[in-house]
């Protein structure tokens, strides 16, 4: 399930067009939506962050490029998940 367009628009308004972690201007990069609880079906505003690709990857990957434990555990639990 993807984030509804109405919610995406609200996130852009809330962020004023900038990454909510580092302030990268979305005029230069494509924004990505991060689910804080890792549940792609939970599209409540308080569960979402709109981020630049670099900041979004920091939430999921370690410096060495390996998945963070939380994401690794999720993949192990749902190995065929297409999320």
C-alpha cells in the first residue's frame, strides 16, 4: 500500500518543501516517505517523515551498507514481503 496522494501533499506542506531531518531542498532531490514504525499501512501523519534519499537510507542502513537490525529482523520474519 502506498501513501495516499492527499497525505503526501500534507507532508510536503508540513515540511515546506524541505527534508524533515536535514533540510535538503526538494527542488533538487526527490522526497521519500519514511514510516517511523516500519508499517507501510500506517499512514497517519504522526508516523510519517518526508526525507531526502540520503536521510531516508540512514534510517534503514548502517554506514557499511548493511541493513539495520530492525529492518533485517522484519525481512527474516516476512521473507516474501514486497514492502
